[in-house]
C-alpha cells in the first residue's frame, strides 16, 4: 500500500479536527484514508469520536463502518460486498485504491 499517497490530506484533516469541528465529508475522507492505509486502530478511534447523530444521518459513514468491520474480521467476502458501492466523489479514488489493493492481496493469497 502506498501509505504516503493520502498522507497530506490525512494530516490536514487531522489538524482541522484538533482545531475545530469538522464536517461530515472530512470524517468520511479521514475514515477512508485510515482504512486505505491499514490504520485500523485509528479508524476505530475516529469512529468513536464521530457524533452519533452524524453517523445515523450519513449512509457513507455507515457503509465505511461495515467495510471496517469486514477488514477487522478478515472477511474478504463481506469486504468486497461492502466496498462495492457508489462512493461519492470525495472518496471514490480512495475506495477504488482500497478495493484494488485488497483484491490484489486476496488474489495473491489464493495462488500461494
């Protein structure tokens, strides 16, 4: 995985979160980046920090939580089912990268 690929955006959002309340799109981007960079612990802590009302009002956040749960459970079938979703433009490329990386890893495990 290219850990540095989204590092600048991640750092920017993390700084914003420390200084102000961030909007739902920033939560979505940060959670997606954490999942892409395999920072599952950071993703779990972020999920706990997101206000409950924001979680309930946003389908993308709920879906990202399902993706995270599949990754934690190491359930490839559920992961591919959950990641196959019409993601919004602000995270579409991140999720495509996550899907591509995990698909390659999954395929390589089959042939080992």
